[in-house]
């Protein structure tokens, strides 16, 4: 004869076992952590891009608005994408970087955090988050003339407080280069850093004069500065040369672009340009023709 207590014990243990199984969960995924990165050469569409450090970059072009309104994906530097944040994507800058974007069409300026790669459209120089574009007065689907200026002090302070991958070796040899004329020019900004990364020593972060090492995240307050509107003309620009003959050969590949002299008499250079164009659509068509002609460094600029 079985005693009642022995029958009851398994019945009491069963709910406990079931409860334990129900509550058992997988360990939570690691929280995404931003990291400082320059990155390897990569292909976007039919073009190759070569990221490099540049804490003094100033450039103009056309801005677009990110079409992905969903939050949660990972950006190129390991952050969580948020369309409501003041962020942007750039094809070659070190990540993250603080960049002041000025809408030349209405004079508004805003500091944003560049933390991703893009835009995919070669005719656009930067891709803004929905919130950043809204504050700058840039509507989705309508490119706007902008000027970008890297804030060197804030960008260095930001990078100094982030982990950086050691032993990163960009596979530069695997990235093809177009058959273009080459010259020995002065070292580009960030050349020392690129050498360190290729040698597996990691980037050398230099503290800006007067800037403290970042003790925490750099927080952007979203304040918009209002200046005068200064829209310009659109051009498709190729390379700059110290040889007028070399510039002429590239101009021929760009479908009869003109060669313009600039610089001082002692340091004369020549640049190759098409334009001006009155609309982004016209500039886009000219850019596509230049790219098809093998001038992969061609880009749209505002002047």
C-alpha cells in the first residue's frame, strides 16, 4: 500500500519544475558599445571608398535624409541607430566624429554625430537622420546644399574616450583602384594614423590643445544656429593636379570638362570641373557620366 504523502510529493514538485523551466531565459545580448574606428576600404554600389582620419575636413555637396525610420540596427561604429538622434552617415570619415552641418539654402547649422557609413548615392555627401534633417529644414526626398566641417576638438575628445580595435589591418591590397594618373603629393591628413592601422598598432589619438580627455559621452544639445543663407552653384569636380597636362587628360574623360587654375603662383594647381548646373538632377546626370568615364573620384560640390 502506498502512503498518501508519497503520491503528493511528485505532484507538488511538478509545478516547481515547470515554473523553473518557464523562467529560464537566455543571457541578455550584450549592450552595443560605441568604438572608435576608421575601417577598411569597402565597396558601395560600383565604387570603392577608402576611409581615413581627417579632423580638419571641410567639404560641400548635397545632403539626403535617411530613408530607414526604424530604430535598433547597429551602425558602423557599433552604436544603436535611432532616427530621432542627431546623427549622420559619411563614406570616409573616422567614426564617430562630430560634424557641423550647415544648410546653405537657409543658413541653419547643427552639430551631428557621424556614426555610420553612407550615403549609397554617390551624388550625396552626407546622409542625415530624420531628426537632424528636420532641424536643418531639409525634407526627405529633396537634396539640399550643405557644408560639412569636422569639429576637431570635440571629435578628438570623443575618440579618446572610446575603445579602439587593436591589430586592425585594412585589406587595402584587395581593393581595386582605377587606372588614373597619379602624382606624388603632400601627405594627406591622417596619413600617420593610416600607417599605424596598417601596421596593426591601432590609431594614435592626439589630445586637442585645451581639450580634456572625454570622461563621458559627448552630448549634442540640438541647438540650431541661424546664419545667412548662402546657396551656391553646383559643379561636378574631378581631381586636382600639379600638372596641367594631366588635368587636361582627365577633363577629356569627363566629357569635355574645363581645367581651372587655383592656388598661388608658387604652388599652382589645376582642378577639373563640369558645370555649373542649376538643379541637382542635372548635376546627378553629369556625375553619372563622369563615373562611367572612369573618373571614380568625381563628386558634386557647391561653389
